[in-house]
C-alpha cells in the first residue's frame, strides 16, 4: 500500500528591512519587497500595527517612531503574499 500526501508549502517572501535614525533622532523603518509579487505587510511599534500593500520590487515609505526612546528592537514586521490573504485586498 502506498500513501501519497501532498501539502502545499509556501516560502516566506524575500524582503529587506532597513533601520535608521532621522534628523530628530527618532527610529524609523522601511521594508523593501525583493519579489515580483504584491505583498501585504505590517509594521508594528508599541502594539500599534499599520498594514499596507507593498508592490513588487518597491520600498515602503519610512515609518517613524514617535519617541526617541524607541529603537530598532521595538519594531515588529510581517510580510506575506497578498494572494494568500484575500481579506487584506482592501489595503
């Protein structure tokens, strides 16, 4: 008896995350989409998530913290293929 199991596996999309400090010494973050697919992403800091669509081979805008005490370790990011998450089509 042969049992064949097929599971679809999707790799995480390739993104580059840049951290910086602006002229006001506030932490900021930018995500670059390295794929040819549209992505849904969020940037979170201090529990506040901002969702956005990231177009193929394009960077996001810079997301800036509101307090000097925040640094790169306070940010959380997530990106995945938009096609896998239809509920985020509105972004």
